């Protein structure tokens, strides 16, 4: 089943003011695994489709925003590869200053942040860096490490001061932290592009390192954006699908995931301990 490219997450939290606490409802919207499908057209079958296309998802984003007092939009990667458009642009190449067509579209939707997916590495690091430079929103990833400097290749996380309104209509500023991850298996899947250039750390252990730091930096809320799936398998180091293990990390308030091209909640995840497979946000 093809993954619906829009995920909704509704959060309610208390914002402490000088004299009293207020309740703020926040909707977190996510697109993921768009795979360069900007239009609702299947170029492989040469016919329109209702299965994918950011042009269709954009209307859902607008509807979801209209339904919520406070909403933020994030993307979870696998955006520059996966369709004839992605392949065409990779073959053509991007010069400094060029804006990839996917970002010309995404830049109209007011994304807060984007995470790096595994397919972002399919065309090499130089192409990736030139591509995401065209985004009018920041990119994050915490577990890909520059092999030479031993420092994160990307910005591990950001904390965004976000204006919100509480249930009484009063305005507040919520400091929302966002942190991103990619499967360590990119070192196998894209060995030709990455060998000797980067190393990749375990997703869960990386979260355990950075989330306390984000809290110390003043994050009121921490949203994890792993390009990773949800698995019922027992934890093992360097797991590809680490969402469940991330849910056990103290300090993470919400997880927006993707990668697996599956629908959640659904009965496909009945084996996941504690998962509500019936309730949709």
C-alpha cells in the first residue's frame, strides 16, 4: 500500500506563564517520501493518478491548517529521488544558485524544517548539498558524521521560537526543537557515494545524546523526525527501523516518521506494544 504523504499529529501542552499555566493545542503536519512526485501524474504509466503528488497534498495541508489554531509543517526526506523528474535533474546537474524544482514547489508551503532521507544520498554528497541549498527552510540530521572532522555533516537539530495561541486566544511563544535521523544502512545502500566520506551513528543512541542538550538549550517541546520505520523487533544497535525505540527516549514529545511507505495507524502495526492502531489524529 502506498503511503499517504501527509501525516497529522495533534499535541496539547501546558505553557507556563508568570502567574498561570495555559493549554496550547499544536498540530504537527508532515510530508514524507514524496520522491520528486510534485504533480498528480504517473510518468511511468503516462496517465494521471490520485495516489500521489504534492499538488494534491498541498490542498490537504491547507485544510489541516485551517482546522487548527496552531500548526507547523515538516518534511521527512526522500524528496530529490524517485521519479523521472528526480532522475532528470540529477543527470542535468545543479550549479550553485540553481533551485531544484521540488524546492520551488515546497518553498511555497511554509515548511519549518526538513530531514534528510536515505535516498537523498543516491546522487552523491555534492549534488545533495546543492539541492537542499535551494530550500527556504533549514535541514537537520544528527547521526551522519563527516569522516574527516568527526563532526555532524549537517545541523543536528534546531530550536524554533514559534508564536502560538492558547485555548483562550492568548498569545505565547513556544520553543519547539526538531531533530532528524537517517538509517545507518545508507553506508551499504550508497557505499559508492559515501565510503570514506561519512560515518553514521545509531539513531536511538544519537537521540539519547542530543535530546537532553536540546532541553538544556530551552526547548519546550522536542519533535523527532526519523527517516525510519516502526518495527516490533527487539532493539539492536544500528537498527534501520528505530521509531519504537525512539519512543522510549526521555524528552521526546512527538515522533514524525516515514521511510517504510506504510499507513499508520493501521492493523499492520498490531504487534507494536502500546500502539493505538485504531485512533487517527
